[in-house]
């Protein structure tokens, strides 16, 4: 039944050709979890969060897919039922192999009712980012300006100034009053200490 939902799949090269030509409006939808989307995604993609709550709301028609797209977009999106819509997951597979209850299947069924031209990206984001990393954006595209030097000792460096009133250090730094004064961090300047630790 799931295989009847979507007419065509699209390969990465064809998607890139569509995006670069600019002749057709393409609505690109990332169906991965927000954390994955935030790490890296295809340029101009809109993330439709694949949470259990969102899936249930879509299944029960408590939210229209067009409203969800507008709400999820970072800017106003002109939605036209004749535009091409391309959906991708992390490693999208043939729709025929998807469970009828998975988020991607639910999303595709709702999109199919609102758009005439719906496509699933073959290989998903994994394949696209491997072939066209320059057309992806997100935290993972930030290139560090210097190479880390793990051999340097950091035991006695002390707190590091991040912003005018924000310092990064450890508990030992905070408890060392002399070190705090040497770095110009007096008790009158410190309003709060925030301690993070892993267990």
C-alpha cells in the first residue's frame, strides 16, 4: 500500500540540476529529527520534525501539512500545489519498503494530498551530502580556524574569557581566589557559577 503513495523518486544529480536551474520552484523537506537537521541539511530545506507527537497530529488531521510547512520554515514560503516537492530522510529508501506507520510514510501521504509533484530523494541526506557537500549547511559545515593541539597541557591555564562577563573554567579555577583575582574576576563581578559535569 505504501508504494502507491508516491509517483516518483529523484536522484541527487537530478535534484541538484533542478535547484541550480532555478526554472522550477522546488520545496525541499527534511524529515529527519531536528538534531540531525540542525547538524547539517541541504540548503533551503525545511525541517518537518519527525516526533511521535507530530506524527499523531498529522494522522489525526489536527494540523494541515501546509500550516506545518509554514510554521517550520525560517521565512515565509509561497506554497503552490503545482510546485515540485522533494522529501528526504537520513538514507531514504524505496517507499515500498517503508512501514505504513513510519513518520516518512505519514508525511508523504499528507503531502501527496496537497501537492501534484511529490518526489522522494534516493539515498536521502547521507547520499546527497556525500556527493554534494557544498550544497549542505549547518553546524558540521563550520571549519575550525586552527588545528587542535591535544599534546599541550591545560592543567594550569585557568579560566578563559568567552564574553565580557562570561568565563569558561573548572571548579578548581573558581575555588582558587588568587587565580580569579589574577584574571580580573573579582567576587563583586561574579553573580553565578554554573557547574557542568558528566556522569
